[in-house]
C-alpha cells in the first residue's frame, strides 16, 4: 500500500512539473512573438538560408578576381535603387530599407576602409555614432538596451535624396565543380553626395558596407519596375543584383598596393582603356575555356559576313535570310557573274581551238614541202 502511495505521489509531481514547464514555454513564445511583431518584417533562419548565396569553398576555386564598381543612380536601370525618394504606396528605396534594418538592429554595418575591408566583428560600426557622423536625427526606441540598441528615425530625417551612388564589391570566381565563371555581389556601400554651406560640387562620403546576404531576404520583398514603358513591378531588388541588371563602371581591382585605377592611370584615355581591358578580359574568360560548337561557329561566320557587308556598304538581313529585294539583287549579281565566267571560258576555248588549228596547218604544210624535196632528190639521183 505504501508503495502504491509513493508511485502516485511521484506521478503527480511529474505531471505538475510538465504542466509548469509547458506554461513557461507558452509565455516565452508569446513574448517572442510580440517582439517579432514590434520589429516589423520577420525573417526566419530558414528564409535567410534560402536567399543566402553560398560561398564556394577554396578547394573548388581555381581563379578569382575582386572588382570594385560605382553605380551611378542616374544611369541605365540604376534609378530603380533610388526611387521612390520617400516611402509611399509603391514601397521604399534601397537606402530606406538599409537604414530601417540598421535602426532596428537587424543587420550589421562595417567600416569603409577603401580597399582594406574586413567584415569581422572588430570592424562593425556603432549605428548611433554613424548617425551623429552624418548628422542624421534619431531617438532611442522603446525597449532599447546596451546589448540590443534600437533607434527610431523619421522619414524626413533619412537623407535618401543625397544617396546618388553606391559602391559594390563584385567577385568573379571560376568554380571547378560547375566549370563556370560565376559572378556575385558581396557587399554594397551607400555614398552620400553632400554639398557644403558654400555650395559648389557635391563631395562624396562613403558611409558603410553592408553584406548583401544580410539584406537579401528583405530586398526580395521590395519589387521595383525598371522600365518607364512598363510600370509593372516584375523584379525585386534581390533580382536586380542577382541578374546583374545594374550598370557600373570599374574604379578599382584588388591589388597589392591597394591603388585605384585613377591612381595607376591618371590620363583619361589610359583610364578608360584600362576599364575596357578589364571588362573584356572578364567577359572573354569563360568563352575561352571551351571549344566552340557548330552553332557558335555559324554565328561567328554570320557576324563576320555582316561586318564585311557593312564595311563594303552592302546590306544583308541580320536573321540570315535574304528578303525579296535582296534575293533578286543577289540572283542578278550571281547571273552576271555566271555569264562573265562562261564568256571567259568560251574565249579560252576559242583561243585553244585557234591555236590547235594553227599548229595543224603548220604541220600539214611542212609535210608537203618535205615530200616534194624528197622526190626531187630521188630524181636527181636517177
């Protein structure tokens, strides 16, 4: 009987402990859910891993080039990163997304070191110090702590209209597993174009670096349109970088002396030639790895014919099929060429016949004279 009472007491104790544990977990879950709701957009670890571009291992890489580009937000399709200047029903610009994430302590930013970037904890910036450095008004958010600082920003205090360019770090990597050259954007830096109180040309102030993998899930939620003729937002900001839709000029490559191209090539012509040379080498690297197939050879031959025709002032259809007028012109030209060839052959044949007739007449005349001379000699002997 005592044993049964002991067992019952143990079961009741275990049941009470499990109930208390379940209640504690439930309260923590409620607290965590409320915290996420206050933070705005919620990105889980699974979503982060889905959008993150995996870095290839060093064992799989055989060649790699680090390129620094400047994206002018007034060129090509780059204005998609600038507009709208302030958030509206169409969404918000890339810089507003980055500043909101920094203010909510959802991503990290790193110091701009001009070619010596190291994305480590030692190079992380303090967001409030960055706000003070660039004169951005802010207030501490509710629930902000020393370990988890959060800030509130008014839309009017975010200098989105002064972000007129970005710097990006672009990696060109040859992966031996896929035998392909792959391009990925590693980080980007918003550049502040600000004039002083005396006016004049705007001075560029690189603000900080952010890793693209950190902000990629948030960029995937912001769709932009890149064509004034089609106002449908078909691409997200993540697609914009993943598909290489941006237009940017190379201003630096990673080198031992950490020199920009302008420092190595002060003259404008040399600077432009160096940029074009780097672009052409990168584009041709992947093509030079493979033997061209039949279709590629035909395409090259077609391009050569078009270039030759253009150089001679002729016009050929670019799709490889002549139009009606071109066909008639080509047929006429071919007919004339054929007739001229036949005439030349006829002339050669006539010359041959005349030569053979002349030789024949000579041979026949020689034989008759030879026969008469023989008969005269015989008559004299007689």
